[in-house]
């Protein structure tokens, strides 16, 4: 509107940006700057899902790798909103919408819990694991920060259509080749390599810490993801008594 000036970036409050602030940043971006940057790679999201698997303390074995594959898949699941965009030739049309919300994470966690119940497993541990893996995707996307010229995530959909992003970026953005090459070919393009190296440098230590935490917890035993030792069974019986 005439007579109104756009706010400077340093005028933005050091908190989660509301839809109004994020939209103003996006509107200031030129078409070129909007097409250059997009989102973290699936490598980063997969590492986040694997970190949750490690934190659960699942011991190596066939059951462990099945659980890891499931959590990695859930950590990438929010980006399924690209599919309808590809069908109309505009991949970003539906991105960062309802699938990137806390309600979606709760729904996925609930489904994981009920699936566990169907196989005689406990509901709560699988609800927590599934919901956490899905929500890790939202956290990483928010850590792109306002410099991504993004609209932000609809975290509280369907209660609110407001969009949020972190005030500072941590991860780099996916190259523009996503639109031209498609997601698979773009992932193996030369431009994606620096992004994946940065994600490995940041999330690699996170996985190590998660593994250390998992070794000192009995979460996996309670969830039925590994067999408990005799000592662990005795300790659990004492707690239940």
C-alpha cells in the first residue's frame, strides 16, 4: 500500500516470526531469490529420525533396523505435501501446510501407537517415538530461519493459519535444481553436497549424544523393541510391585 514502508530485517522481534512478519520478508524477495532456496535435504531429516531411534536404545538386530527404517520414514513424511504440487507442475504449491503441523505429528504418533497395539505392543512408547520422529521434521524446517524468505510453517493448523519460523537459520537451503531435476536427481546433484556436509556436521554429534543416552535408558525394553536381561526384568518387577 502506498505510503507504507517495509520493516527492516533487524526490526523483527527476536522470537518466532508470525505470519505477518514472515509474509513481509517473503514479499520482499525477488523471484530469483525465492527460487534459489527451498528446504533442508532428506539427509538431514533422516539423521534426525535416526537420532530418535538411537535415543530409544534399540539394540542391533533385525527388529532394530526395521524400527530405524520406520522412524526415518516418519521423519521425512511431512514432505509428502510435495506430491500434489508435482501433479500440477508446481512442487511448492502445498508445501509447509497442514502436513507440517503439530496436529499432524499428534495424528501420526497416535496411528503408530495403535499399530503397535495391533501387534501386542504398548501404545505410549510407540506414540512418543512416532510423534517425535515426525515432529523432528518440523523442527529442522523451522531452523532455516527468516533468511530463507519462507512463509513459515502452519504449526497450529487447524486452530490457526499463522505461520512460524525461527529467528535465526541453522541449516542451509536446498538448491533450485529441485524444480528442474526432480527431488531424486537434485539430491545427488553437485549443489546439494555442501548442504549435506553441513547437516552431517551438525546432526552427526546429535546422533552420538542420542546413542549415549539410549545406552543408559531402558526405553526400548519397555516398548518391546528389545529383549530385557534378567537383571532388567527383576528391576522392572520391583518397580511394578
